[in-house]
């Protein structure tokens, strides 16, 4: 879901962000997320690293995923401007 929301963005910027899924109701109340976006090529290639955190009592787990996005419209050097939350 997080990667899909980011995929509709025309421009990416190097940034770190985090949040939760409260807008989806109580179904995902024990989950939160974080992401790091880094430019990995001078041609507009970016890597987005997503981590989903699951907190239940004493047990905490993480699921990680990385996705590459080609966004040649993005400013060179990553731009340094954080993107908004999805």
C-alpha cells in the first residue's frame, strides 16, 4: 500500500518519513511504518526502503521491502526536500 501510493508521485526527493495506519481504522492499530528514499543513480533512479513495524504486547516484528523508482523529473542530487506522507 505504501509503495503503491509513492508510485503515483512524479518527483521524488531524498527523505525519511514514518507514520501509522490510524486513518484505516482499528484493523491496523498495532502497526506503524517508516521509509527512507535515496537517489541511487544520477539518472533519476531512487530506492525506497519500507519497514512495517508490528507491535503486539512484548512481541515486536518488522517486515522490510525495497522498491526502485525511475523518476527523471526529480531534481538532481535528491533535492533534499522531504515528501509528504501518503
